[in-house]
């Protein structure tokens, strides 16, 4: 079981307190109505699936309740860093 | 006892004799014996039959790497444990064990015919032979193979034992309490770090237990560790897996060694998080590969030393050694000193250290350098060995009753590998040792390749003048893999050790190749003419040794299997004979049968009472979310399909929630309590999902909104009172709320008091009747329910369950998200266009409603379905076709989502998702079932009170 | 209406007494979820100081998240609703019940299913976490005394789980 550093609680907590929430830094378009079908398709369905460094969202759902961002290596499962929602991509 | 117990020595307690049974015969041993050592002391060398060839097998090892001596221990019904290694079973008075994989008895085994036919059973035999015809597999091949090949039988009774489980945290975890592990623990003892030292054996000491000269040190050291308050010592505890961030799974065996079955847990699962881990797991001696090396009595030299020095047992009376490593010499010297007769040392090497030769000469042991054993005589026990010069091929026979193998050492890197640490090859050791760590861990002692056993030759097999095709030179004893099988795999084109392993099954038995992996690598390396490092390395995976399912399950069984959520009114339902069903983790009352009623009759009665008078229903499990803050209405407006900003306080609205892909994910009626406060409801199963989804949008998409969500699902018990007499039941009990139709219309909420308790009273209906849903603080739910049952008695108030609720809502065409929708249904598909705000520019999912696939014709749409035979209730999930005469496989155009008998309507009703359904009104469709094809006509979804007249009263 | 309905509790009201540990249901209390982005807005509304670090407790207020506080107070404690302010005050007095796990084995019993390092969990600390798969809010009252808040419907399961662990 991995330990994940929660940037809000400022400590490492056991993985079972967290829920993965998919790829990070995919903002909902400000005005979806103006999106072309192609643009909207990309927003809805197209996701990266890298081997290695991956930006993803986690939620400390059984802790402080906050969503935050993380950089995790998908081949080693090691977290490089975690940071608060809204902070720039690392 | 027989003459195999040495007159002195060992750590067994000779004044404490115990009696145990093996294969129906009584034997004596001493406290401190293992089943293996006690049987050896009684002259028993035959422990089992091999997996594939049913060859007689004895002990190879003295520890948990033992591949052969798998036995079943029987402690009564449900307590029969198969496949235990005799070397790890502590004897106690009354221990009952039996050998496995033999019929009718260990000495006479009909399956041994496989051995004579061995030449016909090469690697991949089962795959190649039993391929055709396929139907033969189920009836003929598989049952026959299962009878002949296999390990012990799994018990069929329920396991009566219980198992404990715990988390533990420490700064330093040391795995293995041999000399290296104990030294590491001594260094940390008395500091302010938390240290855990674990060892799989009943006694700490590891290799030191077989070396009497180390016993005084061991005693001193263990006393120091026991006295150190910061050190926890766990014996009989196997670290079976090493997981991320220094998380170790370990099993502590608590009662299996006790004569009486104890009250406490049988085993305990330790989930240990360690700051730093020291692996001190030691090394495993490697067998040598030669013809007949599996004959009972052929075993590891180090094992013979353990049996002599730790248990006081001689493995034979005249013992020979076949060595490729100095350690074997030292071991037989120790045996000779312990009183075991040594007849010869054969070493495959041309030269060995002169001190070894001197010592052998001093002890009067014949030495044959540059020689190899080429054959073993004796079927159930070694009688003699054939020895041959490596160059001259002149052979001779040496009489002996045990042959020891010293093939060098394999560091135990299993846990290191679990942790994803890398390995490096050491040519001098002929073994992999830990290289780069992937966690905060280090290996010490023999598992890191550090030992003082001397030197050895690294070889694949002993030289032999005999052709290999008939050789029974075993590599993997547990899976019956021979050197010939590995060479065959290479000839057939397998190049990677991963493939060779799977084709031959080498290393894939329950011992995971502890004694066989490196010999297999060496043989494959020779056959491929490539260095070992070029053919790959197989992965070690948890568990290190087999563990019980009981421990892995821990307390998660019976009542603790998984949480069963109960509503505040559950106790009343249970007391009143409700039949329950599971909805997500909740159990809900499905119906309340009276004496003699089946479900059908009970549900019919419940439905009719609701429509004719009044029913009472526990709706507490509905998800509830309190949405509070100045931007609450704005937030809901963005989340739900319909407009929320203009909803007045005191009024309710049906909310439809889509995912961003435009498909319905939840629905519920929600109320505005104040300008900045809403009381949302969700489906029972959707509560957590909806809250998470809303938090997601709020925290990450619209963090500027001043609004907060609080789950209040469990704050309130919810009692639905539904039916034409609902108002009359409530009127005498409610204070502060005018219940009249004018003052309190349908889809409104009022706050007041009921029976002295504050309530949020909804006027809503999921039945199509006049209805109220009473929210009260959960602790008062049951008492209020009971009061309503009493007060409603004048109106024959009838408790109804989820089944009647389903029928009543279906009669009205109300959907259930997740039953009538499946994650691919849009509001339009479900006939819920009216719930979508046409003027809204945005809400979650809105943009998707104009995606090309969503507006394309032919989508599955929700419609009503009325069978031509009104007595026929369709099966939910039944497939629907337009043309029943088309050839199979037919084109299925949809399926039945809901189907019930409606007692009110005197006929069956159904809902279905059908391609282009909205345009098929009145069309006849077909539902082919195994017995016959049913016909039904597409209809609207509202079957009862289509104008809604019964609601607004 | 002067009649008062009786309360029902999801777990036994008599304590479980095991070797070195007692598990008992705490009498009812008032519980509020308090939310605000600006701590000061709540402090002004409630006229009290709130802990500002996640995990800290002060005057019965526990900080559970960056914008979230849990108040546990005497039953019947009323709170201002903060209408119109950028805050949220929500009554959830009956959402959870509280079990007290007390005695020299309290830490060990909770460790049977809670993955946190409770030996180093400071007295006075509060956090949401899990006991196996069930969410709890854990508050360390003293060296040997923990409060375990658990949602009502999960309470029967947790009661069996903790008392089973305590009896081992």
C-alpha cells in the first residue's frame, strides 16, 4: 500500500484514504456551447496514458476531502510530487 | 526409538516425549522436534509421492524451502490443512498428519506407473496430448489428470477458526532472526527507535540453531533483545510479501503448534509499515543435478547438519557427501563430530583446499576428487551410490543410506525482488545478489551473498557418461521437472527463461523454485550456449511461502465480511418479519409478508392498500446532501439539467443529473429551505458518487463559488406516508404546519414539529398518490415509525417494502436510475425532455446533448410495454426483437428494464429500452424466451392515473 | 404535542468490557459541520477562535479540512445559521454516533483496522480516516482514550469489528 503526501494535510497518508480521479489539468471549457464536436470529444474522452511521468488528480476522500494534483511514475508507482488544486502544473 | 536419534545433542527437550501419528501409525518424538526430524529419528525417510511421476520422495531440506515433504495435518472438521511442509510442523501430543498424492498407500502407489512411463511424459505433455477433441477435457482428461497429479485436497467444510489482523508501525523492521538479523537488532536495541524482528521459525537463531558453538552467543543476544523495551520479537511469523513504501505483509502462526485447539485466533495478519527494512533472510543450499537425485535419503548437506545439531537426529548411519562446494565438507565434519557415520566425500572439483583434505583424513573419511555420483540405488531409501571419475568414467559403488548434496548457495532475494530492488549476477557465487535498492532497505548476511562457507564450483549438472534422454535428474522436485525437460524446451525453441519456466513449469510450484531456479538457469544457459545473464531472470512474487486464505481474509468474514448498512428503522422491519434485499451496502425491507403470504401476494396487498388507503415506507437510505452558501442556487443550476435559481424557498423540484457525457447518472427531488440552503436527495446507491461528483466540480472547476456540501443522508430518518389517507394520518401528529392542499401543495417542503420532534416535511410522491416524506433526526426514526403505525391503524396503515415501491412507481412511469437507465441514456431517451431547461446555456452534460451520436436516429429509448397476454410478467433483462422469424443470431433491438404484476391494473406492466422506441408506439414486438416467444405492444410509460389527478388532492 | 419520542441507538448502550480495553457508546451530542473559505468569517459569526491547522482541536472544534471544522458540543447547543454570509453551518447531530475506546489496549484495538500510526498520533489530534473500509473520524482524547465517530448505519458493523478485535 502506497503512502501519498496530501498537500493539504501536509503529511503522508495511506493509499486507502485516497481515490484516484483521472488525468490532471484538463479544465472544463469555460463556454462548452461554443466547442466544436471535435473539441468537445477531445475534452470528454481523450486522455494521456504515458509510461512514466503522469499528471493525475487524487482526492483525499477519507481524510481532508480535497482534490489535489500529483505527478506519479506509472511504471514504478512512485509519486514525484503532489500539489494543491489550482497550482501550476509541475 | 530407532537408532537415528543421536544419543546427545540438539535443542529438543528429551525429557518431554510426545506421541503423534503419521499415515495411521503412532510415533514418538520430543518437544522441539519438527514432524520431519521426529520421523527421521524413527527411521522414516519416505515422506510423499511426487506431483507428476508419483516417485517416492524424502526430505531435501530442513526449512521452509522443502519441496517434497508436503503433508496434510488433520485437526478435525474444517481444520484439515494440506500441503504443509513437514520441516515446518512442530510436533505435539496428538498431532495427526498424512502423506499426500498417493493411493492406496505411500509405499504402494498405483500412480507410480507414471514413473515407468516417464519417457512418454516430457515437458508440455499435457498441452500437446490432450488437445482434441475439446469435449474430452471436461469428462475424461481433466478428471483423470486431477486424480493422478496434484497436491493435497482442500477441505470442503467451513473453517471454524478465526483470524486476527493488525497494522503495525516501526522505524526498523528486521526480517530474519539469524546471526545477521540478530546483530542488526542488537545495534538498534535500547535506542528510541521502534524495532520489530520477525522470524518464520519457532525459535530465533536461524543458522546458529545448528551450530552449538554459537548457542551461548545466541542466548546472550536474545536476552538483550528481550530486555530491550523498543524491540518487538515475532517468531513463527513469515514475511510473505514486500509492498510499496516499506509495507510488509506477515503472518504469525499462533495456535497450530499447540496440542489443544485454542480459543484465540489461529493466525494473525501483520500489516507492517517500516521506516527502514533490513533483510536478513539467509541463503538456501542448492541441490546437485544427477541421475536419481530425488531418491529418499538424498538431501542437502546443510539440512543434515540442522537435523543433527538442532534436533539430535542422524539422517543416516553411513552417509556420503556429493560436493561442489566447501560448505558440504564443513557440514559432514560437523556431522562426524556429532556422531554421524560418514563414509565418503565425493567432490566434482579437481582440487580443494588442503585443510579440508587434512580434516577428512583425520576423521577417516574416504575422499574422491574429480568424481561425481552418476546413479543412486534404492527406491524407498538410498542403498548405495554409483560414483564415477569425471574424466576416466571408471565407476564404482559405495554403500550408504544417505547422500548429501552440497551444490553451493542461493541468497534468498525473494523479498528484495518483491520490493523491485535490482539484482546483479555474481559469477563466483553462481547466483544473483541484491544490487540497487528501490526502497529504504538493505540486505545483510547470507541473503546479500556474504558468508563464510568457503568456495565452490558453479556447475549446471554433474558430469555423467550416461545418455541424458532417460535421465531422471531432477531440477524442480515439487513440479517433477528434470534437466531433460529444460533441454527439450530449449530444443523446441524457447529462449527466455520466462518461457522455459512456463513451458516446463520449473519454479512454478508452491515453493516457487527456492531450490531449483538457479539450477534451471544454469542448465538453460549451457543448452543455449549463452551466459546466464543473457537469458533473463524470473520474478519472485508474494507470497514467500503459501499462506492460509483465512489469514488473508482476516476478520472480513461472516458478519464482518463487509459493512451491512442498516437504516434507523431496520430493527422494526426485522422484528416484524420483513424480507430484506441488498441495495448497495444497505439492506432494505423488500416486503412484509403476513402469515401464509408469498412475495407476490404480500406485494399485491401492499400496493392495493397504498392506492386505497395509506402505506408507510422507510426511505431513510435515500442520499441527502445539504447545499449551503450564497451561491447554492447558482451551483445547482450548473449541476442539474433544469433551472434552480427561481425556485422559491419552501418548494421542491425534481432534479436530473447528467455526467458531462450527457447521460443520466442520478435523479432526486430537492427542496429549497432558504435562499442559501437546499436539501438535496439522491438515489440510495448514488449518494456517495453524486457527492463526490459535486465536490469535484466545486473544488476544481468553480472554486470561486461560495457554497458547501454536507452529506446528511444519515442525519435523517425518512418515512414516506403515501395514499389517499396520508394527510389524515399526519394531521393529529404535526404541529406548526398547515397540511391542507392549499397551504401545502404537492412538491413543497415545510419545517415544523411531529410528535415533539423537529421535522422537514416534504409533500412529494413516488407512488402517484397523495404523499408525504417525513425527515426527522435519525435517532427518532424508529419511535416515530412505531407511532405512525399506531396512529394510522384507523386507516389500516400498511408498511410496504421496496418491491411494492417499485411496482407503484412503475405504474406511474417513474424511472429508477440504474435500472431503467444504464449509463447510456440521455434525458430525451428517457422521455424526460421536460426536465431539461431549454433556456439554460450551460449545465453539466448540456454540450453533449448535441453530439452527433446523441442526436442520431435509432437510439435506444425508454417506452412502456404491454404484453398481449396480460397475465404474463416478462423477465427483466429479456431481449426484444422486431422479427421473431429471422435466423439466429437475431438482431436484438432492446431489452426489458422493469417488469411487474400490477394488482391495481389487473395486468402486467413493463418498461423497456428499445431502438427508436418513441416512434414505435403501438407496434408489436417480440420477446423470444426458451419456452416460447412472447408478444407485446409498445405503449406510453404512464399506466395509471395519466392525468395525475390523485397527486393534487 | 408534549409527548417525547424515545431515541434508538444502533449499538448496545451497555459498554463492552474486554481485557485492557472498554468500548462504549457516548451519550448524544450536538454536531455541526462548519465551512468557510475564510476562517475569520466563521470566527466572527461564532465569536470564538478556531484551530487553523488540519488535525488540530480547540474548544470542541476540530479542523478536518482546509475549509472544514467539526463542532461537537452538548446536546441542544444551537448555532447561528450565518444566512447571507460566505459560510455554511449544518446540523448533523444524529449523522454519526461516537464510540469511546479506552484503556491500555485502546491503541492496539484500533490498529487492528486503522492504517494510521496511532502510537505517534498526538493527544488532541482529530482526523477522518478508515477502519478497514469504513470511514471514521478519530479523535485522541488522552493517551489511552480515543473517540471514534462513525456514521450511524455503519455503527453496528464497527461495533462488531472493534469488540471482536478487543476480544482477541
